[in-house]
């Protein structure tokens, strides 16, 4: 089975991304997106939401519904990791 990741859709609005971050961070460890964390930069909602949405997606079992986030999640087969920010 091919590895998949969940990221935020590029057209997702900032308010929804903030809500996605709040929801995911109530379920998974969001320390990497906090200031000084390995995934803090770039300091924007799309990048940080993508990281925590994927953490939630992986922790919840990786089903398509685990990446829905109100229609703002996108499942990809391309590893979105960058620099010191490693997606699980």
C-alpha cells in the first residue's frame, strides 16, 4: 500500500485553517508548529495546518474521512516534508 499524507488545500481560507489547527491540536502534539519548533517556519496557516492535519490523519487511522476537515483536506502521495520539518 502506498504511503499517503494529508495536507490543506491551497484554496482553504485562513479562518478554516485556524479552526483545523485548533481541532487537530486538541488531539495530537502540536509542539513542532510552535515558535522554535521544527515546523514553525514558514509561519503561515497553510503550512502549519497541513502539518497538524497530517498528524491527526495519521493518528486517526489514515482513512479518507480523517483528512476531510470540512472539505479543506487533500490526500497526497508526495511527501510534504521540507528542511527539518518531517511529516510522519
